[in-house]
């Protein structure tokens, strides 16, 4: 199909990767909890835009540049780790009854999720290794094939994000009735963000 071999396997692989716990999923959950469905949808688009930017940078050979100049790779890696830790710290230090850590306007959720996704240089290397697995070398159509794969990733991410947002919103409405549980989950989200940041900084 347009130079893609075993399209069904590609779809399944993408869904599996979307389901894996990570900063992107946490951004969707946190944004929905703070900004409702609009915040969650905006964060979903932020993840999509970040993924697409990384994917096309990978195809443009950024992974090779990062491999040739490790300092550039580690600089971006540490920047991403610091950003995640900063967000986690804001959640941990927020006082009960204070203004939400994440602003209510949807564009703020979109920008935050975009930055969380973009500041992960390992994703570029991942795309460089992942995409060729599903390219048929005898029927490859160049940019058309990669654009088709990019569109598939974007569409699946949107529908996955929509499901995650609706589920989170449904649960959040019930958790608001118990402030203690809500605050505990907020602190837990902060710890996870810091943990993801530390993992990103230490992983080689």
C-alpha cells in the first residue's frame, strides 16, 4: 500500500507504542484534568505536531547529525529532562486551592504537550529505526510513502488521544468530588514527570 509493507502490522505497532506509559500520555491526562476536554484535545494536537516534527526531522537526517555530534544530542536530551522536571516540580509544589499549574487556554496545553514531545531526541532515532521496517524497497515511492506513514501516525494518535481524553474527563468529574484523591493524583503526576525527566537525562 503506497510502498508500505504489512500496513496492518504498522498500525498495531503504532497503537502499542501509543499505549506505553510516557510523558506524552501524562501530558494528555494532566491537561484534561486541568482544562477539561478542550485542554485534552489541544494537548493531543500538541503531541501530534511534536511527533510529526520529530518524524520529518528524522527523515531529513537529523538522527545522523545527532549521532555524529553527541554533544548536540545530549544538549537536547538534558533540555527535555529539565523541562519535564520543571513541570513535575510545579505540580508537586502547587498548594491546595491555588490556581491550576497549567493555564486554562487551550493553546497553552497544545504548546506544553508539543514541547514535551519535541524535547525527546531519542524519538528521532526511534523513527529512523522504526519507519524503514515497514517500507517495501521494491515499491517505495519516496516522499509519498513517508507522508502516508506520517499521516497514519497522526490519525491514530488523534483517535487514541480522543479516547484517552474522554476517559480521563469521565473519571476526573468523579474525582473532583474527593479533593484528597484529586490532590494525591496531582502529586503522583508530578513525581512521574520528574521521574521521566531523570530517566531521559540518565539514559544513554
